[in-house]
C-alpha cells in the first residue's frame, strides 16, 4: 500500500438510494448516506487490495460535505485516495461526482483490524 494510490467505485441513482428512501430527506435525489457509503466503499476496496488474509479495515472517523444534488438515473462515482499511513490507521481523501459536476468531498480514517478478533470482541457484547 502506497500513499497516492486511488480506487473508484460507481453506482446509478435509483429509487432505493434516494434521500427519501434513506430517511435523510424528502426529495428524490441521491441520498447523503448513500454518497458516504459509496465513498467508504472506495476506501475499503482500496485498502483490501493490499491487506493480508484475515485483515480488514473499519471506519473510525469521517468528515464529508455533500454539495450538489444528483437526480434519479444519473451515474455517480466516488474515488478514495490514500493520503497517510500511521501504523494501523489509514487516512483517505474522498471525492464524489455525478455526470455533470462534483457532488461531495471528505476524509476518512480507517483502522486495520484482525477480522476474527474484531468480530469476537463485538459478539462478546451479546454474550456469544
């Protein structure tokens, strides 16, 4: 994994990922929670390319602005760029654009974890 590497993911806006469907607004445009999820997916997939078996990343901090609306039927792409590696913490810059213009940007910190240990610790909260 190297600073500057990028990964891009895409989706098309439909009824299932609108603000109304996500309960984050009342209009039929790409929902902010879905834009954030798309950005996170780009960062997750970028990190996953370089992690050893049994490791994954989890989001620990995110800061995002959603600056333009995207109507149903339009394609959206999100790109994550690795900006910093600090031990087990990875910092990504993220952008999102539709076919007409940039629609959002932000940063995210993801922590590298051992997936089994992480799930075991999480499930112990349920007494499992």
